[in-house]
């Protein structure tokens, strides 16, 4: 399986994550990608290519222009305003406090485009986010060109980002743009299967009203897990998208038996719906030793999950999302790919 990976992910290395009222070293750190890269090579998945530049067309086609302009200039504006630290806004639009317009002040502007304040923006964030998107796009082009599957080793991840919000360590939604590229190239129906521990709220939001992209997610129940406010089982889509969202929220302590039942149901739904291409939001934070999650999957379970996903028989792009048990992230991610390859 061909892999796309950009070294430019290293340009995003924030020092601070807001956690428990303190700033801690971010869980989402450069070494995550390095461990996956090393494990790929170790396991013989050596066909690894730099993706080249990001194609801005599909990104601009999906994302809010003000949001893109904000991401590109946030660091410079923040510094120009005399802020000493990384971009972490104080106020964000809360219930009944939604603003119709983005403010001029950079602290307000950052809050306007923010969905979770644990995520800091730094001087290299925009370039890294573009390089991550570029890997997803290159993987999509590779599969569109006839390959059965490809792996985009994306960092930073993307599935929490909406068309106009960043957060949850995500800035640009790589999986959503990948799915849209399949649509633009002629696939009638595309599915996104999100197996990251966290609900893919950004991806769901982007496709919620659309009947041409199916979104299925197996994740920690929002009562107990980030992103808290979306991912309930009764969210099934709206309008033309009614019936094309499938959420499988699962409780703390969930092991592979229950998790794989949900995965099988998601796979059956995607098959029955008639998807022609598949994008997998591949997070491995369902792992038992993940520091910020509460599922109990073991490393061999990820290979089994890869085998089950393969049964769909679809052209498949894997986009890396979360996973924070640093060394195990490499093993578990590559296990999914090896399980898929059989
Ligand atoms: C892509 C992805 O997996 N994003 C996840 C973002 C989660 N951010 C909030 C994490 C809250 C962590 N709480 C830490 C408690 C540690 N004891
Ligand atoms: Zn996650």
C-alpha cells in the first residue's frame, strides 16, 4: 500500500495544551507521526512518497474563506497584537452567544473560529495543516488512478475541523476533502468511516445535510468523551442527508467485542447504502493504553478491524487521525493497514 507523508508536519509543534486548567505538553505531538513512519518501514511498507503541494481548489471549495484566511494569518495577527504565547483565545461563542460576524480583534476572531480551546495555533500550523491535507489529496489521487488503497500519514489530524472551525487538534478536515474529491471525480456515493476514539464532529457537520456522502462513526459516548456535544445515536442526518449519518456512541470500558459489533454494523450500513469509495478516518486512540481515551482495544484488534474494513471491497483512502499512546500509535496504525492488506 502506498503511503503519503510530508516532513512538514514538524512545523506544527505547539508547546501548550489547555488541560485540567493547566498548560501541558500537547498529546498531539510530532513524535506520533515519526513512530508511524518508523513502523511502516519496519514492516516493509516502504513505498512512502512526499505528497507535493496542497491543491487549494478542493480546500477552498469546501471551507469558509474567512476561516482559511484566519488560519493563514492567525499567528502573525496574534504576534502583532502583542500576545506573548501561542494562539489560544479566551472567549468562544457559547449557547445563545453566537455572533453573526467575525470580530476584528484577533482574540475574538480566534474564538469565533474555535470549537475547542485545548488546541494552540503556532507559526508553523498553517503550513503543517496544508502538508497534512496534501498527503490526503495525494492518497486520493493514487486511489482514483486505480490503486485499491492508500495511506495518508496526516499530521495534524482533521476530523474535528468543520468548514469554519478548528479544534480537537484539527485545522483542516482531510477526510472530508478526500471524500469530496471522489465525488468531484465522478463517484456517486462516498462513505467516510471514522474509527478514531473521538466522534468526527467536523466531518459529520460538513456532510450532515447531504445525501451523497455517508458518515459513520464509532466513538466514546458524548456524555463522557470529547467533543461532548455531538455524536449521539439519534443524529441521523437532515434534509437530503436524512439517514446518511450513523453514530455508534459507546461507554467507558468498551472492549473489542462490543466495538467490533458496532464496526460491523457501520460496515453493513455502508455496504447496503451502496458506497463506491471509502475514506477511513484512522485514529488509533481506541487503544487500551491511550492516555486520553477509555476504550480497551488491544494491538491485534486493530489488525482485525482492518480485515473487516477490507470486506467492503471499496477503493479506500486511510487518513491518519488521533492516537496518543506514542509508541503504540505506530504499531496499531500499521496493524490496521496490514489487516486490510491481508
Ligand atoms: C484527533 C483527535 O483525536 N483529537 C482529540 C482531541 C481531544 N482533546 C481533548 C482531550 C481531553 C484530554 N483530557 C486529558 C485527561 C488526561 N488525564
Ligand atoms: Zn481521537
